[in-house]
């Protein structure tokens, strides 16, 4: 199977977590895109009263299949949040934010009882950090934060919009530094250390709030742990 087929397969397995859930939390990315497409044809779609979305892209997609999107302030805590990841460990700690939606993803994950992480097998790692770690920053703090990230051993690079070549701007009107070469042996300590830098909105380590269930599209099956 191709990577995209594995993503679709694991998205299909995740549908069961959305049954009998009135308000769902929805992540961002190509695996979640498959999930929303599959949800569009599900017989229980109309039982879903609303969704809380982690990005403008996901909001548009959910609304296009007829699902109402509400704010987290309106919904209160959620039962289920489903999202992809760029890397996930056997301890269910994740590195996320390749799609740029890390801050809203982390907020909704924090407000959800169960975080179901859906990935293809290429995302499974023992140690996080091969994938560049996204750090969302206030634009005015970009250079200062970058210097602090260098002191932590990383090589930060400002994310640019591929189409325009201009700095990539998040849904929160902020910028992203993608940090290479960090040795993330203690993800919780690294998550805290980076979040402590003034100007950082959040970083893509999801270690303090790890996943509760990980579904992996692996070969012809989906495994869960
Ligand atoms: C977006 C994310 C995504 O979950 C992550 O990048 C994985 O994306 P994909 O499902 O496209 O592989 O964190 O901010």
C-alpha cells in the first residue's frame, strides 16, 4: 500500500470513535482529510451535532460536508479529539505541526478526554526529532526565539509559504520556526523548555498531553496501542 492508502485505511478505522459523540474534536492534515471524506458518507454523520476544529482548512472541510463548527469556548470539554502526527513514540508522545496547526491542536487536545492519534506506519519512531520540530512564534520575537533554540542545540529555520516565498502565517497570525537537529531524549522537559522562551506561542511536542490511543496503518491492517 502507498502511504496515502495507509492514511485512508487508518482514517477508516478511526470512524468508530466518532459514533454516539455529539460534539467531536477534529485535527488537521491529510490523514484527517481522509477521515472527514469518509465521515461524509457515514450513516451516523447526522447524529453529530457539531465539531470543534483545529484549523481554518478543517473548518471549511467540515462545513462542506454539512457539519456545524463551533468554538471551544462554546462546547466546553470534548469526549474525543482525532488528529494525525508527524512522529509518534511507543509511549504515545508525538511531534506535530507539519501542517502548521499545532497551537489550536494542542488546545483542543488538552480539552479532550480521549486523544486518538491516527498515523501511517512511517510516523512511528523510538525517539522524536528527526522531523523538524515546529515552534509557533509571535513575529516580533522570531530572531530572539531562534537564538534561544540554537542554545538548546537546534537549527531553526523560518517556514516559508511554498507558493509565495513569503513567511508562512498561521491561523493565529503568527510565524513558525522549524527546528532541526534537536536531541529530544526527554520530550516533556524539551516541551517545557521551549514553551518557556518568551515569544513562543507553543511547540509541536505533544508529550505533556500525549495521545490516549494510537492507531497505525501498517501493511494490510490497522494496529492500535
Ligand atoms: C498538522 C499536524 C498533522 O497532524 C501532521 O502534520 C500530520 O499530517 P498528515 O496527516 O498530513 O501526515 O500536526 O499541524
